């Protein structure tokens, strides 16, 4: 592999069946954008869709648009499209709120379905907001409720008969390591617990099989691999078998069986509908819909193949330059990202950004590079890896301007 | 007043100091839009602001925009602007999530500050989502928690020593009746309870004095009189004195003291910052900011004067046509709307809409007309009232096509 030439990489791109998708995105000239796992690129159709929504639907048709342009069904419509990406059925997914809020809903639902059990199990390397939500929820409920946070290797031992729910992120945000969803779900069920999967780093990045894995609940993010825009609405999944048994803790009017009856008493909508709470942002939902629609046209197996090949290429190219590999070497155990470790990871990332390679830094020492096969070429990965290698080898990151901390990393 | 002529009304418009604001909004030709209390009109600056945000900030600058375009501070920046409209100080308001979610946060906060008291008091005519959230929260917490729902006249009697918080909407969504905020707050405090005010039908519609009234908490809507767009982000207010004593039940990473440290333990941000939860939609926040900025340039006393005069005019014009008045006659007790009652309110509203007058119907029998002095003229109110009167008097609403129920009313 080390004898690879840029001509050979160009040949890979020329044969890439996913190459045409790049045309559907705006990718700035001269930028190697390896941060689509933090904020996905702009689909070319989004500006016009939003212009129409704002000027014609909001501006001209005003309140009538809730019926005339079917705004009222956007959360379900987008949810049904996302369902196709994650091995769920129509009516099992809805777009709503944020990943954090949706996780609160799903953990609350799980606790309600497992009376007498108060413990949420998670791993200490889970994405912080997942842990924070579990902590806040547990202390809000008090009593026997609590978060049991353990290293991944001790997850099975943590499954006592006090555990209501296991909350895990399918692809680790920092290391990119992939959980065996079916196996973890099976073990949790054997212990009498339910499972909530956070798919933020999975949806649109690799095939996911929620129903085939027996999953109970899931949440996920719209602004990463779904390209829904900054802070796009999130989504949630509830397996059909649980839907009508849930008493939603966040019981807003959009989840009411008949919101425009204006009854004084909450009566949850049947099915997934009760997982809505307040009025969703239609601008944000419409932008998400554009990104999701693209993903539904992608052969996820092809996407996964390209993503794995890109990761292998990147790791091969930076080998031996002084960066520790922080993600699984074996591509089938790795999500659609590459993670590397260096004590001076922060200034290295700043130097990269100054040189047109965008990744991100995850404290305390991880350099993270997202691989988004819909708009990245093998040649981009090649160039980015060579820039990184050079910066590390020449210690170009030692310059004072690269030490300055940004608010958002 | 009944001898008024359309020439006189035109003269009112000619002398209206707020008239220039109409130019800042897109108002469709030939439409009498009296539903800005349900969805505010489109500010003319919004399409270009959102185009720039999408194409330049998201499309071109991508992830760097969180720092470069200060996306990270949008919720606080918009919150500080809203604070000026509701008698709050900078740092007491933040834009976030939905009204329903924010009410959950504020009720949860209030319960946390009043240990040993589990009751939420509200009135049975409150907006349904406010009641639903209180119900869902109470049954989620269980035990001594509950919602005590009473008629407005019995609010004082409901203030037992088991009451943690009183949750009311300042301007009733259906009747437009205004609560005496200072008086109700004083009585609640005397009984040892806190107060959450829902300002959804107040903010941008009439002067509000939260701090002068001693209010503890408030929430409100961005898509009505703030003209933030369909499903715009909501906001919340926490009086400075309470901010650092709150353990947020919805404890997401954006409310962490140091979100990009990626600590495993939740540590709430100081002040209002801990009221954020997940990542906000930047598209939705930016659209809200445009609407709010307009409102900050308005003399709220002039706005109130025009709104009251419009309401008086409307009521005067429809007098005696067979509609029951469902809002206070006295303009100082009435929000920025007029409400009328008729057993056939639904088809009457459909007939109105077919004739270019947009109001809305609130089950079971209320016709609601929002008065938005920034983009409505006295002549619009005049025309709308005459159309309404004619439809009722000629029974034009009896035609079969007006009986058909829409999903969203």
C-alpha cells in the first residue's frame, strides 16, 4: 500500500460508483473537509428549498401552509425516510427536538416500562451529553435512580437486576469504535433491561439494523452524516411493540391525540406521534428533509465499502509519523472516521485548519477526521493525510498562533 | 363611533407613527391577515439573512462558523434582545427549544426550589400544552406531585401550602384576557409558591414587566408576535436570584460549564446558560433574531395604543351582527386580539378565509383575530370586520364547502 501513487488514487476516484453524489453538495474549492461528522456539507438543493419555504410558504401562504404545504406531517415524513436508513419500519421514527431531549424522552420511557428498576447503565466514554442527560434525569427522579457509568469492558458485569436501561452510542464519537448492536441488545434483554442506541455517528455513515438487532429505542443527530444543517432537528426510534405503552414525560400538545381539539387533558397520540412535544421548526425540518432524501438514494453497502477503504488509506499514509492510532485498525470495527492521538493534538489541528484540512479536536488529545463518502474523494483523503504527516514531521504546529484556544473546537 | 367612515380610518392610518414598520414585512396583496398571533408575518430581511447563513456560513465556512460567525452565542444574543421586550435584564433570558420544553424546564426548576411541595396550580382555560406539560411532569415524578387545575376565579383559594408553583399564561390564548402579573405573583409569593408566566401571547404584543412584577420564571413563543417563522425557537426567563440554584432536569451539553472539555460529569454553566440543553437549530435561531431585532426598535407604548384602538374598532364594527363577544370589552384587560363566539364558528372562519380574511378558530366555538400593529393598518381591521359582519348576516358560511374540517385549524 505504501507504494501507492496519486495516479492510482485518481483511478480509484474514477471508478467510484458514489462519485456522482459529490455534485449534489457544495464543497468549497481547495478545502479538504474531514469534519462532516461534526457538521455535514450543504446539499445544493437546500438554499432553493428554504427560499421557497420562506418566501412562498411562510411569506405568502402564511398560516394556511400547515395544511396546504403539509407542514404538520414533516416530522413523520422525515422520520419515515430516516427509518429506511436504520433498519426501522415506517411509523417507528420521528424527527423532533434535539438528540439530548430525545434521549431524555427515551430514557424516561424505558424507566416507565421497567418499574422497580432505577439504574441507567452507560460507558464512561459515551458522548458527554448522553451521560449528562442520564445524570440529570436520575437526580431529577431521585430515590433509587442513578447512572452506572463503567468502562466498556465491564458493561456485562454492570447488568444487575436493578438496571432498567442500557444507553450506548453505536459508534464512539472519539474512537469511532462500533458496538455489536445485536449482541449488546441481546445481553441487555437477557438481564431484563431495555436498550437505547445513540446513532448520531451511525446514521447515514454505515448500515444500521435496529429491528434485526431487536433494539428498543434509538436517537440520533441530523446535522452530521445526514447533512441537515447546523443544529438540525434530531430523531428518535421506538420499536412498534413499545409505542403505545409509553407515558411521555415531555407531553406537549404536538404529541396529543387531537391537538386542535384543545382539550384540557393530555391524551397521547397513538404510535410514534406521542413522541412529539412542542411545535417543531419548519425551516430546520425542511432543511433536514433535503439532506435525508439524498441519503435514501445511496446504496449503504457501497457507502460503507468506500468509507472503510478511505479509513484504511488514511491510516496507512500517516503510519510512523509520530501519531498514535486511537481508532480500531480493523475497518469493520471502525465507524466512518479516523482518530489519532497526540499530546499536542490541539495545535496540530489548528495548523491543519490553517492549511486547508478541516478535522476536529476532541479533548484531551484526539484528532478526529470524518470520512463522508458522498462528497469526499479518495484524493482528498490522500492530500489531507499528507498535509497532516508533514505538519507533524516538521513540527509546524509549534508556531504561537496555533496555540490559541477557540471557544468551539 | 358607528358613524365612522372609511375616509376617517384612512386618516388614522396616515397619522399612525408605527405605519413605517409595515414596509419591513412581506404582507401578501389583498389579504387581511389577522392571524399574526398564530404565525407572524415574514420580515423582509429574513430571506437574505437566511440565504447568507446557508450559502456563506454553512456552505462555505462550515464548522468554522461556530466561532467565526459566533453561532455559539446566538441563543444568548437573541435572549438578551428579547429581555428588553419583557422587562428583564441581560443574562436573564435565553432562546432555546420549544415553549413546551421550556415550560418543563421551568416547572422542574420551581419544584426543585420548593422541596416538600408537589403541586402545580394552573387554570383550566390555560393553553393546552401548558396543562399537558404539567400533567406529564407530575405523573413522571409521581408521589405527591400533581396539577391542580381550577377556574380563574378560584386561583387564590387553590394556593395551599402544598403548592410549589403557579403556571399561568399572561394573555389567555382564547379570550385574550390579561392577568395582573404583579398582583398574581404577589399572591403566589405570599403563599410560598413561585410563578411561571407563559408570555406566548404577550411578547411583542404589549409591554411586559417581569422584574417589576417580581416574576420568577417565564417562557414564550418566537413564532407569533416576534415573527421568527413557523415553529421558531422559544425562549425562557429565569430571575437572576434563582439562576444558580437550579439543577436542570434537561441537562444537555450546551448547558455545561465547559461543553468542549468533554468531561464525563455534568457541571452546569453559571447563570442562564445552564438552561440550554442540546444543539440549537442555527437556521431557526437566525430567523428568530431578525424578527426580534425589529421588535426592539418599536415603542411598546405606541404599539399597545394602536393595538387597543384596533380592538375597539373591530368590536364596534361587528356589534349586533349575532356574534357573542368572548374577549374583555375594556381594552386594557385585553391582549392584542379580539375573540368572538358563535356555534358555527368553524364554517364562519372557513368562509372568512375564502374571502381573504385570515383569523383562526379555537374549538369549540371561538373565532380569534390577532391584531399585529407592526404590519396591520386600521383600514385592514375595518375591511376584515365588515367582511365578517356580512358573512354572518347573510349566512354565507352555510355553504357545504365551509363545513369540511381541516387538520390544523
